[in-house]
C-alpha cells in the first residue's frame, strides 16, 4: 500500500487517538500504547504521522519505542510468549525453554508463527528473578515454569482460537 493511501485509511484512527489525549506531547507514551493496541505494533508510517502532528522529533519517538518492551516495531502474533534469559533465569533453564518453544511451535525468537497466532520474544530480566525461570504469556507472569507446563499453557491459548 502506498504511503498516502495508508495514511488516508488510518489517519482517522490516529487522529482519534491524538484527540483523546488532547494532542498533548507529554502523553506520547499513552498515545503510542493506544496505537500499539490498535494495530498490534507501531507501524512506521503512524510514528511519522504522530511525529508531524505533535511536532516531536521522530528520533525521540523511536527511542521511546525501543526503550519499552511493550512496544514492537514489527507486527506481532495474536499471542505473545516472552521468555526471560537474564542470568537468574538462564541458569535455571531459560535457554532450554526458548529452544523447546521454538521447536514445538516452529517460531524463532523475535518472529511470529506462519499463521500469525504466536510471537516469541526474549528479554534480559523481567524483574522477578526469584521466580526464575520466568515466562510471560499474553501479559501473565508464570514463575518456576517448566517446559511441559508452558506447552500446556501455549497450546491452551492457541486452541481457544480454534473455537
Ligand atoms: S533474570 Fe529472569 S526475571 Fe530476572
């Protein structure tokens, strides 16, 4: 889709979000959260659009987008599995968990499955080290996770989509 066509189709939604936040530059993170919720990620064209509308440098918007793990610059799958690979989780099997999810669902870290249902991501610490290994599935923390328990959780959410 060409840029002008894209903006024509999506500008109303973005304008709605901007108006909801009073076109206020200090609400930029909340504005970006709403865009992320709307599209499942932060499309580059939308970032350029809010940069123009809020007269905020695009570089600043990108640094916010890359600072917060909740934001994604690439389309994510419908469901998100985030595996912690920080030291505490790594020594308790974090890497094996990533490997198994990768094999079980044919998805690499940073990517989504072919059917677009599942994204796999890794992080360096989720701030819950005592519960390691920790995995977050669709925003819900699962501590002391085992491969078999995680497989059940992920298969459960994927089966929900088939109903
Ligand atoms: S290292 Fe995994 S939560 Fe801190």
